[in-house]
C-alpha cells in the first residue's frame, strides 16, 4: 500500500509538474508561478478552491472532532460551503477585478503601506500555523500505512508537498488537483460502502445503536446540544467565513481565474465537492469510535487504521492516497501563498522594488522550501487539529472587515490599524490569560472576540473621523489596479 501511494503521488505530481513547467517556458506570461498567468478555467478553479480548504482539518480533524462532538463536527465542512459562497459571489470577484497579486497589496491601495505590512506579517504567520497542521496530517496518513512515527511521515510527505508546487506553481497545483479530486471521490464513496458491509449487521445502523445504548444520543445529531451550537457550530461558521473569506490561500485561486465569470460558475462545483466530503468523514469517524479495537487506538489514528484494516488493499491504497493528495494540495497552496506574500509584500517593496519576474519566482521557490521545512519540524508537537485551526482563523477575522469596509464604506489607515491591533491583542489574551474566566465566558470562541473587537473599533472610528470613500465606491477605481508592486 505504501509503495502504491508513493508511486501514485510522485508520478502524478512530478509528471504533470514537469509537463506544465515546459509549457510555461514556451509561453512567457506575467505572474506564471504565483497566479498561472491569470488563466485558470472553471474546472481547475472550482476543484482547487474546494481542495484548498479541504485538508487535514476536513479529513483528520473531522475524524478527531467526531469523537468529541459527534455528527455536529460536520459543521466544519458546512461552514466552508458558506465560505465558498462568500468567495465566489463576493471577495473572490473583488480581488480578481482589482488585479492584485496579494490581499495585503489590496490593503496598500485602500489604506497604505503600513496596513499592508501589518497584515502581510500576520497573515503569513497564520498560514504558517495552518501549514504545520497540514504537515501533521501528512504524518498521520503515513503513520497509518507504516510503522513510522508521525514525525517521519511528515518529513516524507512534506518533500512530496514541496514537489506539488515548486515545479510550476499555481498551474501545477490546479491541474494536479483535478486528477486528485476525481480519484478522491471515487475512493471515498467505495470505501464508505465497503466499511458499511464490514460493520456489525452489515450497515451503519450498528453505529447509531452504539451511541444510543451508551447514553450519547446527541453524538448522532448534527445539532448536538445547545452548548455545541453556541460554541462549536456558530463559532466555526464565524471563524471560517470571516477569516478564510479574505485569506491569501483562497484569494490566490480567485486571482488566478480567467475571469470573474469563471469564479461565479466555479461555485456550483466547489461548494458540493467540499461540503459532501464532511458527511463521509463524520460517518467514518463515528464508526471508528464505535468499534473497540479502533477506539483503543485513540482519536488521532483510529479512523485511518480502520480504513486500512477493513478495505481491500487496492481500495485502501486508493483512498489513503486521495486523502494524502487533498492534504498535500492544501499544504502546497499554503506554502505558495506564504511565498507570494513574502516576495510581493515584503521582499519587493522593502528591498528590491525593481526585481524581475525571474527573481520573484526564485524568491518564492526558496521561501516555499524554507517554510515547508520548518513546518514539518513543528508538526511533531501534534496540537489538536480543529482547536488549532479555529484559534488560527480568529487572527484573520478582523482582516475581513477591514477589507470589506475599506472597499464599500470608508478608509482611514489609523482606524484600520487600531482595529487590527486591538483584535489581535485580545485574541492572544483570550488564549493565554485568565480573561475568559474573569469575564465568566470561558468557552467563548476566539472568533467571537476578534469579530466583536474589530467592529467596535471600526464602526465608531469610521463615524468619528473623516476618511476616503470605499475603494469600490469611488467613481474611478483605476488606481486600485495601479498598486505598488
């Protein structure tokens, strides 16, 4: 199984990557490495958007969280469906229309260079945190296939993840994703059917009976209980939509689209492709916990080990290869997004304003190798996946509102930076101090805190000070395209 998985990934990634690299060498286009020459068609945009936010958190994180929350863990996937609606009908269209290369670059146009630098550093840091979680997921997949530790698996998988992007950038990621998504869904549907036949009674009915008989009936309801709705469900929707809605990793796919029409139409493929995955993941996670031999392995590896044990070798290899591919896709786009921000928002404006396209590409490739290598090392610490993701997402919630209000209402750099700093300071205090307990709300998600803070500063601030009208409210939006490189 290990040989089959490695052979599939390496042949597909290296083969397509080298072919695309040769094609790009013959067709010189601007922003080829970072944005695929802004030429991606509907299928590639749709699948890449779906897989960009379908990584470790969707697969292993939902497996893991299903042990704690039950079927309510599916809301992590449903929140991403809402996110894709927001992106394909809103934020993704705006960044494509303005012709920017990064989200911080847009903020430079709207507010100023200082806002650009603040957001680029924090956004890159958040994406690096997510990158470490993706590296953990890669390690878990390999640990399920072998007797390797998770750290060793993360190293091997991380090398493949670097190959996923470093040969041809965004276009490589996009076309490899199209193949992987097809394989993934075929494997997932077949695997769910095979697992059902292996369960006691030959169906998933035995899983429901297990939770009913053990006094955990709420585990098989997608609404869980009132506490789960107030904290996990609503908190996840707020965190996912308002953080990923302007995060570079997803915006970069929209920026690479052929047109705004492509982004709109991509929604009808991306949303169901992403959302349905969570249903399968929750069902498999709940099944693993209901079987004593896998329950004993713990929430990190129980579901993946159940799949290896219950599926015929060819299907087990196919499914785990597709899981690995989905995680590698997110790993690759994260590394590329961090590299794009570093090259375009830090290296070029601060150090080499006249750097060429070739220099920018070299800087991005080097950055990809460095940040991926560090993330692989950090992955060994194994934080709880969804808990880590929701904490990281909270950092970018205020960026969403700074972008939206700056596009459609009013722009004032002092107010924007104040709102960002207040939100980020409170997010840290909420996680690393006794402030939640002092206020009597110890379970309140971090995303609630940063959402409240940014709106309480931005709205009164904009009402009290004079500022420029929103970027897309101006009669002439041409300066939005002529941003500082």
